[in-house]
């Protein structure tokens, strides 16, 4: 076994000035005409995009069509919406787009060179090595962790109590991630508990206003993020070294990745392992938390959808805990509710890329070397593709209706060679948590009439969480 592989990609500038300069340089070098759109400098547009991007994106789609340009801060960014654009960028012409030089490169200081932030041969090799760890049979172990942790978390709920469902699920998802990815117990003090705290601290950086994120001096969120990241790195590298020297392995994903090999017998180096597990932790934590919260938000607003879900789980699972098989394939109504939740609120709502060569999409020319984003959130709200897009209607995902959707219409997990590697893991986790709640409780929204305000960076989540009242199921 050896750690040789493909050379890592070149570093991307992380200083604010360097980054702006490099963005402006490549914008000047862009070849070809920009798609139509709003190209003037407008702080108001930038603010609107930061606060509520969906209405803005849908308006520009109506005014200019599926491929348009919008200037945000100092940079024009091309957006491409709808089935054809999603399929073009993620599947049919994916090799003309790079993630690393896209508009979310500010994640690289935390994630390093993991699956999310790399392209080409480096990305392909890492995916080949990692995919077996996410096969269905391998996930059975993770599923029992999800079920156990969900049941444990439910012990803290009492009928009549009021709680923030988002915060409760976030703690639960972090415990699941710590155990399933690293074999750590987040409830244990010392190293394991600190790791969970540092991770939350690190993520906090991306929740700050954009201007605050740009500061780099003492006391800035950037410095705090880097301090926590360094502590996380220390714990992860120590654990990798400990496992390598002791040969100890568990049922966690780190154990599988330590021994995973490419076709040529090469394996992941310590640095590669660190970057990949940090990426998994980052990509899987917020996404699952938000999906559980949005699902129960919509169920709270559409109580007629709850009874059938309860009946389904009662008939299939009864009073015991669900098996992995039941969660995978035995709860089709819950699958439909989950699909519809991910249509309305796909947490990883934007697919940031940079084009390599100029190209034409939906009859519109786009230059090479520019930021271009596909966007599941806006694509899933196009009324010509999903009628009454603002209504929660799980029946859209009856198997036949789902199969009849145009290619690229529904992309909550992306597509092509970059499709979410944690898709099954994420779906199982959301279903394990939802199933355990449905078994024992009904959650009532504290403010059912209030439209949810949605925070969108780095993933969609309800601003301020979701207050609910817990009721015993009758
Ligand atoms: C409901 C849960 C989840 C949703 C909706 C989701 C969504 C997505 C999407 C849309 C992408 C593609 C982004 C792009 O095209 O730029 C992606 C990629 C990725 N996701 Fe997930 N994700 C979820 C859960 C997870 C989990 C649980 C993990 C890890 C355990 C994970 C790990 C990753 C990784 C590593 C990538 C990069 C894949 C690559 O580029 O090869 N995700 N996810």
C-alpha cells in the first residue's frame, strides 16, 4: 500500500485583496460576450441577493430567460436556471466547468483539497477511492448510529415543551456525524466534546455578514475561524496517526478511508484524509439538519400530510426501531415528503463553477473564464416545471410523476460525476430522525402563520431556527 497519487491542485488565494485582484484579472481576461442581465454596480442588488436571493433570481429569469448575468459586489456572475442548464453544467458538459475557481473558493481554507473543492484527475481519483465507503451495505452501520442517536435525543422531549427544532436537530446531526465519520462520541468530554464545539465555532464564520467575513485583523471572524480550524486539524491528525500506528479500526467512515485504495494500490495520504473527512463533516452536517427542520415546518403548515406518514410508519415499523432496509425502501410516503422538502428547500442551493471555454447554452453565448452558477433552489421554483411551486405537494413525487420529470429538473443532490457522495447517508439520516419523531410526537409550529425567513449561507437554513411545541401522539 502506498500514498502516491495525483499531485494536489495549486493553492487558491485566501487574502481578500489577492482574491479580488485575481477575480478582476480573470474577469478582464474573459473571452466572449456576457449574457444579458443587470450589469451595473448596485449595492442594493448585492444586499437583496444576500438577504433573499430567490425572488431576485426568479425575476431575472422572467426578464432575461434561463441564462443571465447579475453583478454582485464588484463581479458579474452568470446564472443558469432550469432543467437544460442544470443538465448541461452537471452532466453533458461538466468538464468545461471547475468548482475550485468558482465563487465559493472561500471554503478552501477550511476544507483544503477535498472532493468539493477539487476538479479533474485529482477529484476523480479521490472519488474512486472514497465511493465504496458510501455503498448501501457499508451504510448499514451508520444507519444504526443514526437510529440510536435519534432515539436518545428524543428522550429529552416532553409533551408540552417548547423547543427550537433546528438547534435540537443540529446537535443530534453533529453527534451522528462525529460517531459515523470518526467513531467519536460527542457527549464524552475532552477531545470528542471539544471537536464538536470547535467545528460549530468554525462553521459560524460562514454565517457572518459578507463584509465581516472579509476582515482579517485581530479579533476578526476570520482569525477565530482559523484558530478553531487549527484545533480541529490537530485532533484529526492525531486520530489518523493513532489509528495508523495501532491498526485500530471501527465501523466509522474514517476507518474505511484509512484502508481504501485506488486501482493502482495507492491510498490517501494523511493530508488527503484530513481534507476529505473535513469536507464530509462540513457537507453533511448543515444539509441534513436543515432538511429535517424544513420537513417539519411544511408538515406543521400542512397537518393533513402527517396522518398518512404516521400510518405508514406504524404499519411498517410498529413499536420497534426501524431497520436500515425499512428506512431505505419501506417508507415511500416519507420518501415523497422528503423529495418535496428538498424541492422547496434544497440546502446546497447553488452550484458554483467557473467556465473554462466559451460556450452556448439555451441559445445564449457565455464567455470562458467566468463565474457561473447553476441553482437548484430557483430551478425547483420555475412554475413551468413545477406547477404551484410554493405549495408543499409530496404527490409530485409519486414514482411515475417523478420518473416523468425532465432531465435536470430536480437536482437537490447535484448531478453527474459530482453528485453528492453523501446522498444516501443524508437521506437515511433525515428519514431516521423524522421516523423517530413521527413514532412518538406531533410537532406544532409556534407561529404557523409566519413565513419562514431563510438564511442562505453557506446552506439554506431557517433564520433563528424553528420554534415548535411538542405534543404526545394520540
Ligand atoms: C440532505 C442532505 C444533503 C444534500 C441536500 C446535499 C446536497 C449536495 C449537493 C447539491 C452537492 C453538489 C454540489 C455541486 O454540484 O456543486 C453535494 C456534494 C457533496 N456532498 Fe452532499 N448533500 C447532503 C448530504 C451530504 C452528506 C451527509 C455528506 C457526507 C457524509 C455529503 C457530502 C458531499 C460531498 C463530499 C460532496 C462533493 C461531491 C463531489 O464533488 O464529488 N453530503 N451535496
